[in-house]
C-alpha cells in the first residue's frame, strides 16, 4: 500500500516507497516521537502500570487546535524500522504496561502490522490499541480485524463543513461514522478484566469544543441509534487553544463549565451512562497537566517513571 497510498480517505495514491508524499507528508520510513508508559489515559487504559504508548509523527488531519502539533504538523521525531517498533513494544511489555497504544497510527499501518507480527513471534502478549483522530477508511479498518483489540477513535465533528474548516479533511463525518461502525462490529463493547483493565472493545472519545463546533449532541444521537447503551464514552473537557487556534476567534478560549455540562447531561438523556467525564474546573486549576511537550523527555507534567 506504500507504493500507491490509500491508507486513509485522502487516497492520495502517492508512491511513498519512492519518497513521494501526499497530504500527510509522510514518506517510506516510520517516524515516532515518544515511547512511554502513559498514565494519563482513561482508567481502564492506563490502570496502575500505564498504557504502553507509541506516539507516531505526521497525521492525516490538520486540526488548527492540535495539542500534538509538534509531532503531527511540525514532525518532531526519529525514523524507526518495523523491527525497531517491535523492540519498543517488547520493551514496554517488560515495564509492566497493560497494553500497547498506537497514537496516530493510520498512515503507518504497513509498518505497524509488520512490527506486530514480529513482536508476537517474540512473545508480545498485550492488547493492541488503535488511538486515532477518526479520519479512517472503513475498508482499511476492516483489514485490521483480528489484529487490533481496542479501538479508541475520536468522533471530532458531526458537520463535514466544520471538519473541512478546522481540520482540512473532506467528508469526515461519513468516513468517521462508517469506520467506527466497523470497529464496533469487530470488537463490540469495551470488556474489562477482574481488575478493571480493558482487554477488548470500543471506547469513543468526544472532545468538547467552544461554540458547539464539534456538534456533539448530533454525534450522541448517532451513537445511541447505532450502538448498545453500554458503549463506553470519554467526554473530554481538556480543550485549550493551541497551535493555530488563535487564528479563529471562536477557538481562542477554553470551553465553559456550562458548555461541558450541557453535553454530559444530553448523554444521560440518551441513556449513555458508561464511560468517563472530566473535572472541568479541576483541569483549569491543574496548570494544564494534559498538555504535551514532545521536546521534553517527560512529555507530560504528570509523568511517572
């Protein structure tokens, strides 16, 4: 697929194997920026041992407010082979993490699948997480059946116009929803072990944006109509103006408590009770401990060795 790249809905057709680049700017060599036991994910993902997270550089979206812009847009990181990725996974397993968490994996799937094959042969036994901004091709997601254990996609928008304006992607809503339906078909509702750690399933992330830019109520309507009422949601209040957000006055502030609580209450009215919300006021007072700095060895302020 690297010789005629159709890994995401852009379907650029670039011959990345010969150095040609499409929308995302990625070439033939995988690039990662950080590998760490991540303690800031949802409780059944991070648990006590952390989520074995591999942050990939480059992205097939250009979100104007991206908090990971240092790696998604500025492309901080280093090249690595598939065998190198496999070694990173095995090293994380030795650290006692609960899973392997691929962040922004879409455009690197050939490298990841090769690495997983190698790591499994060498004793990797952890669940694999597909952690994505949600701009996916459902046909490509279908190819991952039996490989990915936990899907953790964003449902970033309910309006294709908003997605085009703020993330430079076409037809986001259709591709996002069809892909997540395929994810759900493969893995179903989130399954937790006796210690509350996720082993398999779907966890949908909803980032509340100012001025209802995300249109989350419409997204919640879709979720309640297409999945069981036991689907797990993570409704996030952590938005802060980052990257080029100040180019848009409507994105130049945090969400208000009222905006956030309105989404939480609507989810309850739809019978969606499984998952997590955040302490909106606490996030404001904690000096942005969720804001990453990929130029710092300890990417997050809460980082645990």
